C-alpha cells in the first residue's frame, strides 16, 4: 500500500465515524421529540382531568403512569438504535 492510499483509507474511516456520530445524534433527537411531546400532553390532560374530577385521581394517576411508561419505552428504543448505529 502506498502512502497516498493509506491516507485516503484513513480519511474515509474518519468520515465514516463522523457520519455515524451525526446519525446517532439525529436518531436520539428525533427519537426523544415524540415521547417528550407525548408525555407533556399526557400530563397536561391528566392534570385537567384531576382538576375537573378530584375523586377520580387514583384512576387517572394509574392510567397516566402506565401510559408514561409505554411512551418512555419509545425513547429507549431510539437510544438502542443510536447505540447500534454508533458502535456497529
């Protein structure tokens, strides 16, 4: 291998690593956007419901926590995809 070929190969490797880092950042940004909005809307509506009907607080709170757990799972999936992109 010539010096020029080695330099080109090294440059391509660096570009690939940079592209992986950018792709992982985009995946996490987009992957956290949806769950963040979803949890915000969910909490807002739960607070409205509790304000209108305080007697139903226990039922509303249980359903809200369960929905938050499912919504948060989507962000965890995005994290897993970002880690796969970054390290594979």
